[in-house]
C-alpha cells in the first residue's frame, strides 16, 4: 500500500483523502498537548496554585503555538515557491 502511494505521489495522482505532504507540526502538537492538558488539569484542580499563574501559562502556550504555526506556514509557502 505504501509503495502505491509513493508512486501515486510521484506521478501527481494522489487520492483526495491522502495528504501528499502532511504538516509535521500536527503529530508533534498532539504529543505536546496531551501531557500539557494533563498538567493543566492537575494545576486547575489544586487549590494551592494561584489562578493568575495558570492563566499566564495558558496564554504563553497559546502565543507560542500561534508563533510556531505561523513559522510552519511561512516555511511551507517558501518551500512551495522554491519548487521548479
């Protein structure tokens, strides 16, 4: 199956449900978000943690995620332009 997809991608005939070039940030972001969500759940239910620290942590994570997505998008557009 994999060899058939490689040949189809090389010839330009990729089925519509198969992505020829998946963004590498998707699986990485899933791997990063799962433990962070678990930590946030523990911190959110702990009464000894100040709420402003949790909100600052969440805001920082969101901002860094947006920056990472923008860099990835820009890099993919530059790669598209450099293809012959």
